[in-house]
RNA sequence: GCGGGCGUAGCUCAAUGGUAGAGCAUCGGCCUUCCAAGCCGACUAUGUGGGUUCGAUUCCCAUCGCCCGCUCCA
C-alpha cells in the first residue's frame, strides 16, 4: 500500500504529464495557490460543472441560474460581514473562540504574595480603545483576584500586545492562560480599485464567495421569473480568498471556482429543506463515482458555526492528505436578506398571496468547490493494476478510472496498424463520433502503447480498426477497466457508445 | 504566519568547485495484425536574482515554488 503522499505525488505527476493540471505561471517559478487546467483538465472540470448545472438547474422546476459580477459594490461586503470586523489584525482565543483586535489588547503583570506566603505574579489583559480604559478594567480584575492574592508589591505597567508575552497572557474574555493565537490580518479578501483613482473611495474587492451575488439579486429574480417559494438560484463562478497558507495541490487555492445554490423557503420549512439538500448533495457525489465509504457528512458543532449559519454540515472526502471538505450545506436563515435589507434600505421580503403573509425567506445553501470536486474525482480515479504485455507477462498499468460522464475523452479510435485502408476507416469513424463526443484519433506507435496512454487519460473506450474490419465491417471496442474487447458492427458503434457512456 | 526539508530534461533519479549522465516519455524513420516490443536517429535540464571564486549546478545570501509539522480556514 502506498503512503498517502506517494499517491499524491503520483497523481500530481500524472496530471502534469498528461495535461490535466499545471502550476500557474510555471515558467516564472509559479504562483502560490494558483493552478491552470490543461487540455484534459479543462474537459474534466467542465464536465463536473455541466453535470452539476444539469442536475441542479435545468432538470428541475424549482431552480433558476444566475451569473453575477465578481467585483461588486463594496457595501455588499459590509452587509455580509466580510469587511469591518475582519479588517484588522485579530487574535483568537483557542479556548473560548473569542476574537480580539490586536491593537486593542493590553497586558499588565503584577507581583504579589499568595496566602501561603510565596510570591505570585499575575497577568492581566484587557480590551480597550485607550490605555486609561484598559487600566480601569484591570483595576476591576485586581479587586476580584485580590481575594486570592494578599498583597501587591509593585504597580503594574500596562503594555500593548506583544507576541513574546502571549504565552503567559490570559484571554481577556475567559482568562485562560496561553490560549491566544498570534495576530493575523483577518481579511482574506483581495482588494483592488475600481476606476482610475487609487484612493480609498475606489476600493473594491474580488468576491470571496459567489453567494452574495445571488442575495443582492433576490428581488430581481423574484420579480422577473414569476417564482413561488420554495425555489433556488444557482451560480457557478470564480471566487478569491487570499489564503495565508495554500496547501495540498489544488485543494486550497487563492483563486477557485464554486458551485452554489441558495434555496429560499418559508422559515418553518427550512429544517426539512436542509435535510433534503444534505442528502441530495451527498448522493450526487456517490452517483459520479466517489465511494460512499470515503465520503462522510460532518455536522458542525455549535461553536464552529459561522456567524450567519444556524446549522451546517460538511460533505467531506477522504483525500490522501486527510479528510477534507468538498462542500458545505448550511442553513443561513434570513441573515443575508435581512442584512441587505438593512444596509441597502430595500425591501427584501416575500409576499405569499395564498396565506397573505409577508416574510423574509430562510435560505439553505449547498456550496461546493469545483476544484475540490475535480481533485476528489482524480484521487478516486487513480488506479494501478497489472495488464499483460505483448509477451503475456504482467506489467504495471496506471489508469484513471473516471466515471464515463466525467472522462475528458470519451472514446479513442485507432487503426491497428498503418496499412490496408485501416487509417482511412478509422478516420471515418472518428469523424462520425467527434460531433457528439470528445473523440480522439491516434495511429502512432504500437497499439498497446496507445491503449496505455488512453488509460492514463481516463478514456473509457478505445475503438480499433483491424484486419477483420476490412472483411466484415466490425471493429473492436475495448473497455478501459476490464480490458475486455467487444466486436461491434461499424453501424452499431454509436448505439454501443450511447448505451455504455450513459448519454 | 512559524519551524524543518527540498528544487538537475516532460517524468523519475544520478554526478560534480573545472566536459552535467541514465531510464522512461516525446518527436522522426524502419519494422510491426491487439495491450508500454525491437532497431536507428533527434530534442530537452542545474527555479530566479545576487555574492564569494580564475571558474559556481555544487559554497553563501535573498527570492519564488513544492513537501512535512504547527497555525489557520471568518
């Protein structure tokens, strides 16, 4: 059995070798957290998105699509809570999950005597805008602690937060010692400027999630599409987060693509739709080939929930580098619509003319990472087995066992050798197929080598024109996974593929 | 962000303070009637920028990138 990282190394190597995924700007040394999809990768990724769109939008009556701009009015991100509280260097408490601005955190230490007579030093910390305020807060703390500590021998000196002292300093909220993290600039949004002037009035952001584009268009969609609750708005698009630490190949990238649904419903029905979507989304992955024993649903603990969510579940996949999130399904309540109503002054409510009720809908959000799905499908597909060589001896074979619906190339067409009109017939078959499927033609080198190349690309079927074709108009169709070959009449090829590719 | 490791051809890996080598892959040719065959030939590399040195791929510094651990993921 491979060690996990061996598997990732092999996958990364294959993805580069065959043209699935390249490092962004590679000739300039790359760019951390950014990746390019090559000729095979772009087909795979597009298949993932098209299947999602078909399953979530066009095959349903209760869903419509949207494509909002990436750069939006900066007020959107104030309303959503993405700017404001998160713009400054922040310190977290690992115990109570409190979060504090580093420039508002003050420390002091005092030496004293314990009741047993030994010396004692006690740290204080406080959150305050000004030193004087911090001092007052600490005096209050001192009175409390004075019950345990008898006598103080020196005045304390207030200092601003200093990283070297953070190990001894207590959390200003829960008083736990050494639980504070180092300060981090918490705003992960990419900042840019709209227009020629780069002043503060022109600051804009690249969206860190696609969801807000849907919320701010809620009324537009509602007014133009004659929709009734419950209904959903779906969007696929790029989002950007200036991650501190991109890791694990394409898993955590700074530029990435999301597939999101915001499903609007009556507040009383939110729980049942939440249950519906967590199952629907889990099954979607299973149906495209992810093994259910490598997938799991993990409910968020209360203290783990984001500020906007009432409940949230992660759909996680067991990647070689660890179990990690593919998608989150959250009950966002009416948080977003309420906030946008408040910040924009526009009415965001829905009027039900059956019940004569006016209310803000609740929102269930299945939010999936396209790149993460693609990576999961790639990890799942990577397989090593043995296949015989031309002498019948077993040789190691690498294949990508991608679901036929996901495979970048659906079928490859080969003449067995470059002789006796085989190329001509193979070309004709290729011409006939390529309008309908992504089909690939190859005549170079030994046929065994061509088969193995397609195995690494994940191509489910290879059609070979051989000597018998000339006599009875049949070809062989080879199955990627079983290596079995069916002999099929030329005029049955399309039917055969339709049946086996499932579309 | 912190600590550690690493960076040589498309891939996997050698070697060296003084000419950088192999296997596989790729391309061309010959041959080939079903699973990485053979023969001939060809292309291709010391991440980037500085420094030390007569000379640096090798030593030093910086930077970029990758991997591992911690941290983090609103």
